[in-house]
């Protein structure tokens, strides 16, 4: 039996390392909905658009811009001198606050899930509502800021930008319903047709050698010279550089004809190619 004076105790040192938590940034393109009063009319237009293009908001990030409702809430819905008077007490002020929760719920019932709210007062949003966002800009404006050279150094000579190489995408097969093509660097040419429910988003022009029945958005990167040409004009939605037209706002005389679409100032122009 070992004596207590001769006994020894082994001590083991264990070092624990906390695992690192990687954080990564990622950018997504988001659609922005900006409701206007009267909301009943605005929802009617939205329902008509969703009926024509059922997949328009599918798997898309959607932001709610309530700046139009904020203005209307301050002046009231009624017309006349009384609508311009400020609220007399807290009850009237609360009544003038936009019902963001009800609006988000109405959109959710239509299959549109809001990921953030823009241009709202923090008091308008409760804990169950999407977060308040700020600093959003149109995609074509999201350019890096030029760095100003220090005053102590002479400015470096500005090199002319290198011309972009042509980067066209040619699709040999038709685009079926539910398919989406995003080509931000050039033109898109479809040798067949674009079915209803399909979508093309191009930085340049779009050429369809068959029927265009889906959605075609050209000049998506801020190119007002882009065009849309098709052999048979039956689109759900067309757009160039941020200006859009739905099927019910196009000239019915152009339906099923060869058509070109271009941007003239702030107006989308359409004409038959025949």
C-alpha cells in the first residue's frame, strides 16, 4: 500500500478553441411594390397583373415601399380643406397611421411575401412585421463611388474604359413556362418561342424568332438603347430600362404580328416590323 507522501497526481491541461463564425455578404435583386391609395383600386391592378403573370413574384425578394401611404396618411383620404388640417389629438394621429400589418397580410394571401419595408416610421412596424430597410437604390444606380485623389498627389491620368466584348446568348430551344433566363452582359436571342409564364431578363436587346408570350425585360442594367423584337407579339409583360407595359396596355392591333419595342425618352414605343 502506497504511502500518502509518495503518491503523485497527474494533471491534464485541455485547451478548447472556439470555432470561428464565418460571415458572408450576398446581393439579391428585389422587386419593389409601392402601394397607392385608394388601396382597393391598387389591389385590383395587382390582382390583374398576377393573373396574367402567375410566376412574376415566385421566389423573388419583394420590398414594400410605403412612401405613398405615408403622404396620404398625413393629409387623410378625404378631399377638401378638412383633409389638409393636422390631427388634433393622439387618436386622430393613430387613425392616420397606415395599416402596414393589414397590407402585408393582404399581400401574403396573394402569395407575395414581403422581406422588408421602406420609408416607414419605426412606430408603424410591430415585432411581427418585416424589418425596416433604408439605403435602397435602383439597380442601375448601384455604382461604386470614385475615389478622390489626395491633394498632395497629382491626379492620375484617366484611362479610357476598355470596350466591352460582345457577349450574346443564343437559345437554340424554346423557353418553356416557368423557365427564367438572366443575362446581364449582352443580348439574348431565342430561336424558338417564349411561352406564357417564362421570363427573359437581358442587359442588352432581346430577339425572339418565334412567339413572345411570356415576359421580356431588356436593358436591365441601365441600357436605354436596348430593343425587343419578336416574330409574334403576345407578351404578358415587356420592359426596357425600368419602364414596363403589361398586356392590357399594348395596342391590340399589334397582337400576333412581328413587332419591335424601343425606348423614346420616358415612353415605350411599339411598331410592326412588316
